[in-house]
């Protein structure tokens, strides 16, 4: 999950900006730290060689320089931020080979549902994507906020109930990656890690066909069962009954997921997350 | 829900025996230990007959110095509580690799929420407000703050908030939502327990206290300066106090309003931030950070002021580029209100919005950088004495620059897309809050302790505390930076990624080093109290200070100054000393006058007592008690408003007697210094 080992163009660009920014800043930070330590050491009271200049309390030139150094750095970095924000806007498509894959991700308490509306399948806690293809994500949440994040593919984005956020990514190399939720969402939050399988574009249709053979069907009823609070250790897959399911969730036609069952009326509710332990 | 409320439900609301966590040993034992300690102290106080002393001299005191000391005491106690939470979290993350560790999620989640809440609201805030209270009137050369009784109310309401947070340890639970309680997780549907209510009510009550303190200190700086103390002659700490408290006055009402909306959602079925009925989570994010970002500067600006005083004093020079520093302070004060969106670049705002807020955030780095360079040039050509406060200051400069670097990095939206909410972020804000605010608080503590208590702190233990804290900080938080770069997000109760584990273990080790630092700090206090005669500060000016607080005795008399000093330039006291040496100081015996001082008042304590009752009752839905508490607090104010005597007179002979002692000591000091 190393951010400096990107597996797609977005992550690569993000981490390049990250490293460039650090080096731009180090260029002034290191000399400043050295100067602090050097001045502090040289002007120590016990050093008789250091000249005591109690009246050196203002210098227009020094002021000019000390306002300019951080200002120039910020102008440079501000340019990086402006260009980077526009080039790496999560909503902007990331061109790839082959036809784009649409994925609708829903954060549930406490698992991830990935709906492939065009392929009419859905998976839980496993995201399978073809290498090199443009990936268009639409994201929402069944209940509380979460953040969808695959560190080695780049940019994260919030998921919120009743709203749809957009994210575009591309995975360049086949392999297994990990994704997670980066926004605390309750007791089962740490178990919201999911697998990302990047497979060859040729194998992707086969995987879709194999997945579509499953008996499990995702419709409103099974979705409502899935959105109950709890942790999913397995990796279930579904045939998608209604390709508009995501819209029903995002438009709140399906009401938000329930919270914990309140067993005790007093201060400490027993959460639905008993299987978390 | 029973259709007809039972007697118990009417009398006790939601409260019953299941609120006591008999099944959870850690909070129960911790709570029991605290309870026994409090009872022990109370019994000792009563048996030894200290109660009248405490009541008259401290609890009802409206003396800004006493209130300042009580704020700092509160902050120190809560630092231990918040620090214990930190230790538990670091141990949990060190052991919870492919296992559940020793803390179940519902407990771990309370701990990190409490840690954040406590450290910001009940450690950092009271510590800096305490130092401002203690020092600012002295630096301005005046006898008290603008509203002495209100000051006491502010303190006691803050203490109420702290008390409620600690009460949640044994009765009920604390929030499990993180320290900002984002909805919809914090809404009733997803957090049905009392945790969020504890959180919200303790912040509402202490928030009133903070606002009152802010109004008080702004008024003090704007209206109560001694003769000749122009704005551009004020010590830097007064400037940063002004900036910080202006921010309090402007920002805290936003917090109060936001939490009020959340509470309306929870108590009366409103829909400000719920999923249903048009509630909007993004609104909460914007509002809470519109308070939350200025809050960062509320904390760090006073710390900047402390470093300015310390670096200048211990370098034996006036602050370099004073006007530049004033400009930088006020620039930070204004810009800090325009950057809140950088806390959620990943919410899906467009690139223009993200870029503009990113650049605005970077712009704050300019005045901050200027401050660093001005401290640097204050040291240049100085004669630097490395007493403990100066060590904290130099340690701060080095640490804070690194925190600034990572902060500016997080302001670059594409970088934030990878690092948002990660352990890198956790490392960053600890880098600036420990390296900035806490180091500043410790520097101020060491620096002004002799002023408050009349004896210096032991240097050897102080230096040991510094080095352990300084090194411990890096050993704890550099690994968290690395873990963030390895994709680790914050608030993980357990994890399965092998690469994170070694860093969590190193961080736990660093936490141990930090703990040694805290122990050294405590030992320093104990050793210094024991050796107080040897460490006695007879001159009132132990550090060869430059500003007016050093012009009076240590500890200062209740009226601070027998005569309001006449200020003729920056570094007022330094000038006075210089002039005194030239003129060999022997002027005529001054003509003393009666001094009127505000009377002590139990208003603050009584009001907070009722506020505690009301807060507790609100949390547990005990409505009759809410009414009782509310009426009681209101009645307290009515009684106070109808008071007959609000001042008492210290006769001129008494003033003269106190001041002559001080002058004698000071003359001998100045003549000695003159001889050298």
C-alpha cells in the first residue's frame, strides 16, 4: 500500500507532486534549521568570540528577505497546487485502453459494495478491474460517511448518503492491491479493507461471465439485508437484478441503513458490531 | 419506549445501573482510581483545615493571576488524562496486528475521541488561556482584567466541561465518533447512546467559558493599558493574545451554533445534518471547520507570543523586526478564517475551489515563516542563555518548521488526495500542536513560574524533561509519517497490513520516551517545591526580563503595581532598568494612594455548580433537574447583578509596606547590575 509505489497514472501524478513539493520546501527548510542551530550555538552566552549586538533589532534588507523567501516558495507551490488540482481533479476522466468500466461503489456499515451496472453483477469487499481501462466510479453511502481509497491507485473521495461523488482512476499493472475506508465510520471501520484485483483486460469478460453465474441476486430486498450493521469476512458476489439499484440508493428511494439495535435503553447501546470482535 | 413514563423514567431519565460499565474493567478501574484520588484530596483538605483558605484565596478569587494558575492546573491534570489515552492508543496499535488487541472497538473509539477532545479543549485551551490570564495584565501594567468576576465564571465553566468529560468514564460512555463528531455518525440513529451528548454538552458549557474569557481578554488589551502603552509598545505576547482572543470571539459562536444544531437533531428530531429530510452533512463539515481552523491559530498564536518573549529575553535583545511580527500576527489572524475548506479537499469540490483554498492555506505559511526568521535574527548577535524556556523555544523552532513543511504539503490538493485522514495527517497536526502549542505552553510555564510563585523551577529536571519530550516526540511521530506514506489511515482499532506494524511498535516506544518526559516534568515541580528556598526569586526579575511583568515582585501583590508604570518605548522594563542605572535610581519616596480592588465572588463557582447539574441532567434526559440547574445558574447571576459592594480598598499604608519591600530588593539588584 506504499504511496510511493503507484500502480496507476493518478497515483503516480499525486506522488510526483507530493515529492516535488517536499523537495521545493526542503530547499528552504534545511538551511533554516541549520541556521537556527548554528545561530543558537554560536551566539551562546559562553562564546566570547561572538559579537554581542543588542541594537541589531531592525534591518530593512533582512525584513525584505524574510518576507520574500516564504512568499516566493508559496508562489512556486501555489502554481503546483493550481495546476495539480486541475489536472488531477477526481471528477476528470483518465483515458485508458478499451472501453471504460463503470463501477458504482456503496459504502455500507461496514463493507464495500461494488456494482457493475453494465455487467449486471455486484461484489462485496472485492473490486475486480481490467488493467489499463478507464475506471469511472460513482460513489455513495448507505448510511454514514466513508472515504473510498485505494492508496496505490491514487485520489480518495468521500461517500455520503443521498449524494453521488465521482472518481476516475486507472490501474496499469495486473496484480493484487488493497483499498480501505479513510474516514472513520463506527465500530466495524477497520474491517472495511477490501481487495483490489487488477486482471488482464482479456480475462475481465471471463471473470464477469463467471461471476454472473452465481445464484445470489442483488435486489432491493437482499441489499437491505446487506446494509445491516456488521462485518463481511467473505467475498460474496451477486447477479444484479435491477441496474438502477445504485440510483435508488443514492436518491434515497431505499432509506438509509439502520444504526445499531438498541438493546439497553441506557447510555451504552449494544452495537450491531458484536461480530467485530 | 413505554407508553406511560414510569416514576423512575421521570426521576432519572435514561439513567440506570447499566450506565456503570461493570463489564469493562479499564474505565471502571481508571474511574475508581480518579475518584479515590479526588476523595483523598478532599478529605485531606477538610481534615487539615485548608478549606477556608482554598475557598477564600482560590475558588472565589477573581484575581487574574490566581485564575490563570487554576487554568494551568486544570490543563496539567487533563494533560495526564489525555496522555493516558494516548498511551493506550499507541499500545493498542502496536499489538493489534491481525488481532483485536486489548481494546474492543467500542472502547478504543471512545479513547481516541476523548483524547482529541480533551487535548484541544481541556489541555491546550486552558493552558494558553491560563498563561494569558496570568501574564497579560502584568505586561500591560494594569491591576486586573476588564471583567474579573466574569473571568472566574469562564474558568469554572471550563472546569465544568472537563468534569463532565471525565464523568463519562464511569457513568455512561463518551462519544465514539472522533473529536469532531461528524454526522451522520453522531446522529441519534447511529450513535443512540449518551456519548455524543456528553461530548456536545461539555463543549457547549466550556465553550461559553471560553467565549467569556475571549471577550474579557480582548477588552483588557484594547481598553486597559497603562500610561504610554501604545499598541506598538505592547509586548508581542499581548499582540498574540489580542489576535487569539479576537479569533475566539469570532469563531466560538460558530462552534456553539453548530453543536446546538446537532443537539436539536438529537433531542428534538430536527434535520440539520441527518440523512433524512434534507439534512446536509456537508454543512456540518463546513461549519465545524469554519470554527476548527481558526481554533488551531487560537492555540498557536499565544505560543508564538511566548516564544517571542522567551527568545528576546534569553538572547538579551529586543525582538527583531517587532513591527513585522505584529503585521505577521494580524495577517495570520485574518487569513486563518479563509482556509477551512482544506480540511475536506476530498469531498468532491471542483478544482477551482480546491486550488484556491489550497493556495490560501499556503499563504498563512508566509507570515509564519517570517516569524521563524525574525526569531532567528533575534538570536543573531544575541548573548543566548540556554535556560529551560529557551531550550523549549529552540526545540520548537526546529520541530515546528518540519510540521509547517508537512502542513503546506497537505495544502497541495493532489498530495492531500493521498494523505487526507492518514497517519501522515495525524503526525502533522501533532507536529504542530505538540511542537508548537505544547512546547510553547511548557516554555511559558518555565518562564513565568517564578513570577507566579516566587521561586524558579529546577533547571536540571527541566532540561531532562525537555530532552525526553523532544526526542520522544520524534521517535513517536516520524513513524506515523511513514505509516501514512504506507497508506495507513487514522483511527484503526486493528489492521492486517504487515508493513505498518514495525512503525507502530517504534511509535509505542517513542510514547514511552514521551512519558519519561512528562515524569521529569512532574519531578521538576516536586523537587522545585522542596528546594523553593534555594530557588527563591527575591528580585521579581529572575531572567533579566524586558517587559513589565518583571517590574513587580514575584509573586506580585494582589494589586500588581503600586503605581501604574509609565511606558516610554518597547521593552518597557528594560528601558526602566537602563534609565535607573544611569540615574542611579534614587528618587524620592513615592506618595502611595489607596487602591480599590474587586471583591472575591463565588459567582463563578456556584454558577458552574448549577451548570454541571444542568449538563448532567441534559445528557441523561432528567428534565426536572435541567430546570433546577438552569434556574440555579440564572439565580446566581441575578444575585451577582444585585450586589452592593463589588470592590474593597487596600489602604495606602498597606500598599506602601508591600511596595517598599519590593523596591528594596530591586534597588540592590540594580545597583549590583550597575556595578558590573
